[in-house]
């Protein structure tokens, strides 16, 4: 069976049919067991989760009655009693919240290992499990609010991880999504830093610097605090022009202001070497090697990418 708590509580049979879990109390009890799927949950914890600091008289009997109602709706043997508590005999991966946490951890591991493409795929799979606010229809139970807050924080971190992974991809352009995240969480610094990086990678340095100025004023006004050292260091890198683009955009050869005359023999030789993996044009400085390469590229058909390596820092003083 499959269970969902990333949104309203949902129970599905192996055939995919939805199974009614009963009223508010049995649903809350099931959600408590799902949060610890496969592990024993003590009766005292179930009472605290259901009733908080003021349980009614006979709370243990009430929990037992709720378990009985659930057992009538779920397959036999799914809820086990072990003397001091109850255990939901399922794999954690049968619950969307546990599956989400596992995928989010894997996505972060892949991102830290410098593998943004598989990281993005795993993180998208994790975030697609969400159907709304966690534990939405048992929000009144005392246990629900802190658990929902914990899961929402994990969701936000996974969203940030996904946007960071997309920023590292050649085709990634998460500026719009990052602006939405910054608007939704204005005091959170990581989305601000990612947005600054995304804007700078897109050649929009002034906008990247404006993002920092905005959060600096906001933090001072709301919290009386300064931006973190990491965000300040990023701001300084962008301000000094030290941070290189996160990715190189696909650009064609630069437009030339003058016509190209002569050197047809060299152009013919370059055309004949079209299938060669690497062709190097050598000669003294100022003899027009770059101009010749640009002209040869513009005469080719198909997509051409031009990478200006003169701006690359090769470690020279």
C-alpha cells in the first residue's frame, strides 16, 4: 500500500484505489504512525500527539479504539501491537514523506559531488511528491504543526538545492524561479546568493549587486543584522568582477566591422580539415590568427560556438 502525508492524508491500495481512513482522530493516529513507519510508537507518544498536555481520562482506551477503527479499514496485520505501543508494518518508502527525505538527501549528495544533472533529476522527483501543505487535514492535532514545519523546511532546502543544480547546467536559467523564492522568503539568504549568481552568470551584474543592497537594507531594518560573511564575500567578488560566469552561453563568432580580403589558401586548408578533432592556427602575434579563425567559422554551415579564451585566467601573475 502507498500512503501520503505531503498534503491531505491519502491511503491507496496496491491497485491504486483510495482507501478511506475514517474520521479526524483515526486519521491523526495513522499520520502519527506514518511519521515513524516501520518503527514502534509508544502509547504515551500517541496520546501526547493526539491530545497534547491535557489528555482526557481514559486516553489509552481511546487510542485503542482508534486503532481498532483503523484496523477495520486497512489490511489485516498492518498495525501491530507490541505491548508498549503500535507499529505500522510497512517500509518507510511506502510513505511519500520518507521517500521525499531520501531523495532530497540523495540529490544534495549528488550536488555536493559536482553532478548537477542527476542531482536536478532526483530533486525534481522528490519535490513532485508534494500535493500541498504537509499533514494538511490533521493540522489541528498537537503533533502536526512542528512536523509540518520540519517537512516544509526540508522542502524549501530541496528547492534551493534544485535551483542551485539548475544554475550549474548549461541550459539552466533559474532567475525567474529564484525571484519567486526570494519574494516568498525575503529574509532567507541562500536564495539571494543563488539569484546574485544567476544574474551575474547572465551578464546582469548591476541587478546582482542590487539584490545584495536590497537584502542588506531589509536585514538591517527587520533584524538589525548584516548579511552573512558568505553573502558579503559573493557581493565583493561580483563587485570586483572576480567571479567568472557559472556557465558559458552558446554564442556565435563575433560580428566583424570590416570585410575579409585574401587568405583564400588558408581558408581552403581549414575547410579541408573540417572533420579533424582539433586544428591549431599558429603564428606571430598580430598576424590575424583570430580573424582568420572567425572567418573560417562563419563560412561553415550549422551551429557554431565561439569561446573567447583571452579572458580566461590561466594562473599567470
